[in-house]
């Protein structure tokens, strides 16, 4: 089937190590859009962070964020689907992470990322790229009591992210949070753990968006590299492209493997399997 939609992950995929989108990736998406193909970003980030990068490739009509928990149609200013963590589950997670040192943790809401002063103090030591910290540090909502803040403002929480260069600490937190019924923990990067509602993932988001746009999964090309892309790669039908820097578990599920995120692997995939294929068909 002809590709009608390209769905790309951000970190480790569309973004290079400098946390930017290369000119080659931008140009490849522009050519795809000119061919009538729908560009979509699917990310663990909140929509506000994701849109900053989605704009560079013209992918501002539809967005899968919060690791599949939030799916939006910005073209028509409509929420397609949204799943939030149960408030009691949030309370249990916060009871585990709040006393901990050496960790930057934040709750993802539709108003932005919320964290405490203690957590915020670890942001630039949490493993995130310097460019990412510089770009989003002043966008954090820093409060004394996260639980009280989200309750007062009646905010839904799609995800809680834990970041640290202390990998053993993250291992321990994954185990503890993973024991909470209704909460799933995934590790998209060595230094980051995401706590999301059970049953929510990028594969879920992909299927929901395909249903909404009436696009068959066989008409989609997906590009990713990490654990939180796994369920998207397990969806039946799409052309599945793993980055050269992808985890082995993703490469094993892929249809094709391209160059790394620092070698414009996304552009390579679009040119090889969409643009050039169209020219020869």
C-alpha cells in the first residue's frame, strides 16, 4: 500500500544528540508533505514540548504525546483521546518518589510539567542533554506541593517521569512503582523512567489516530528507537523503521534499519521508502 502517514518518535530518532532537528530531516518531511503525506510526532513528552519540534517538520495537525495517553487534532482544535492516571495512583507514586534524592521527577499535565523545588534542583544533573535543559528549564511549573497544586487546579496527569544518572536508583523506583496496580513503567532511555496508565502506549495512540483519520495501519510508516516505541512496532501493518542507534528489542521488530539519529536516519528512511519509491512507482 501507499504510505499516507509518517509517525516519528522524537528523542533518539528525529532529534540528534544536540537535541535539534537536522536540515536533512526537515527537508525530507517537507517533500513528504508536498506529496500529501500526513506527518505525526509520537512522543513521551507533553504536547507543549513536542509541538516545539513538531513545528520544524510541519507536523502540527495531529500529535500523539504522553506516550500515547494524549492524542490531539490541532487542525480542528479537538481532543481525539486522553487517558490520565488515577488520582489515587498518583498519590501512591508521589509517596515513593518525593523523599528520594538524586532524581528529577515531574508530573505531566495539560498545563505543563509540574515539580517541586527539590526535584527541580536536580534537572540539570538528571541525564538530559544540556540543550534540552536550557530549552525547557524555565517552562517547569515549580511548586511546594505537587499533589495540592494538581488537585486545586483539577489537572489530569497523563504521566509521571523520573530522570536520574543513578541507574540503580531508577531500577529500585521502577520495581516499587511497578507494584502499583493500574500503573505501567517503561524506560525509554537509561536515565528516564515513565509511569503511565496501564494499557496506554504509543501503539494504542497509533491505532486510535488511524481510526480517527480512517487510515489503514498498512498505510503508515513508523520510526523509533526505544522501549516506549515497542508497542507501536508491535502493531500489525505499518512499515517499521528502527534507527541505527535503536535498542535491539526495537531492531528485532523492525522492517528496516537505517542510520543513527546523528546521521539523519529519519531523512534516510523517508527518502528511501516514501519519496524515491513514489518516483519509481
